[in-house]
C-alpha cells in the first residue's frame, strides 16, 4: 500500500510539473522510480496481484520514449515476471494457476502496448489537426489580405478607366462644344449662317456626349450594342470638319473580326488627336486614316499645325508634370491591349500620332473601354 501511494503521488507530481510532455531526462528518472516501486510492491505482495502494476511500465515508456522503448520494456517486464516466478515457485510449470497468471500478465502487457500505441496515435493526430487548423487560419488571413489587395487594385484600375473615359469621351465633346460656341460668338455679327452652323454642331456634340454616357451605362449593365469604328470615325469627322481646320478621313480594309476594345481604343485615339489639333496645334488640315490588316489595325492622325517639342506632349496637363493627360491616357489604354503609340512631332512642322492595336486584346478581359 505504501508503494502504491508513492506511485500515485509520483504521477500527480509529474502532471503538475509537466502537464503537456515530460522532458527526456526527468522521464528517465521517473521511469526508474516507477520500476523500483513496481518491484517493491510485487516483492512485498505474497498474493502476486501487484505484478499487474508492470502493465503500466510499457504505457509510461511508450508515451515518454516511443514505440521501441515501450516494446523493449514490455519484454523486460515479461522476463522479470517469469524470472521471479521461476525463482520463487518450484515446478511452476506444473501449476495451472501460475501458468495462467503468466499468460494473463503477458497478454496484459501486449494489450498495454497496443493501447499506448492507439493513445499516442490519437495524440499525434490531434496535434496534426491543430497544426492544420493553424495553417488554415493563416491561409485564410493571407487570402483575406490578397482579396483586399485585389479589391484596392480593382478600384484603382476602375478609377483610371473612368478618368480615361471622362477625358476621351466627355472631355472631347465638351471641348468641341466650347470651340463651336466660341465660333458662333465670333461669327454672330459677321455671318449668321456660320454662327448657326456652329450652334448646331455644339448641339450635336452635347447630344453625342449624352449618348456616350448612356452607352457607358449600358456597358456597365452588360447591355452594349455593336460598335462600328468606321461609322464612328465618319460621324466624328463630319461634325468636326468645317471648323478652324479641314478634317479628312481615309479608311481601308475590313474591321469585321476586330475586338470591340481594340476598335474603341482607336476611336478614342482619333478623338484625342483631332481635339489636340483643334485646341493646341492651330492646324489648317487634319488627316485621319485607318487601316485594318489581318493581325492589327493602325490609326494615323496627322496635322500641319505648330507641333511641339519631344517630351512636352500637348493637351490637358497635370500640374507639376510635362506629359499631357490625353496622350498618357491613350498610351495606358493601348498598352493594356498590347498595342503601341508613336508620336512624331517637332516645333513648326506639325504632329503625327500613330496608334497600332492587335485584332484582339493581348490581355483578355482587360477593362479599358
């Protein structure tokens, strides 16, 4: 009874001192102490019942040192029990009760090792599950962070798209309205017919601006209508021609098969080129040409105005910068499609803007309209 009480006290002390896992060195001393107490209890117990305590040896060793040590100590316990029986009981093999006790002790040790293996496996599985849950929580946090970054990038991309849309669409038509109204004011007393024509063109530009807003709304609702670049260019030139500069249009090839984003980029480039020619170049003639090839389409807007020095693009400038927002937005739009923009200009010899886009955008699904 004293040995059993010491074993209970030893177990409680270990749980308080090492609640999760006992370090190797203390585990060795604790195992030696338990073995000594097991041997003392078995030696003092004449009935032999205390030999059942040796079943706890492989369980303790299995938890502390692993399977090999647990199995080895099970074999040692079986050998110790057998040796003690041989030394104490003469002709033990002739006694059924002794043989039965030995067999039950051996079976108990085997079951103890099996139970320890199951318990250790369950504990390891719980640890792996907790690690997996931790990794899942980390992955969820990273995914949430990535989603937030994607959302911020999408918002920034949409802002840039709307800025290009406002500049290339509404900005162009508002500029045209301002030019036509200035023309009407200048010719109001000189030539009423010219003034009336300018007011009519201003009304048309206002109507076109409203229509483009409606088209943008329909595009956001995925209710867009087929877009024809040739018709849009003809309409643009027809209403711009007759102002300060003469505007001509030349179209070759067939636009069928071209992606609407590529055609839209060319149309915005034409709007920007014609607007710059009117607002900044003081040109007398603006030539717009579009050529549809098998793999790419090319738009050229050339004027005979005053031109500008390289690196000082015309157009609405952002304070503190040299490049105009119009040409910068044009380059961004075309770059998203995998195309290119070339500007050939010099003071006093006009400006030539060449825009080339592929038949279909290189980056599918890019929102550049």
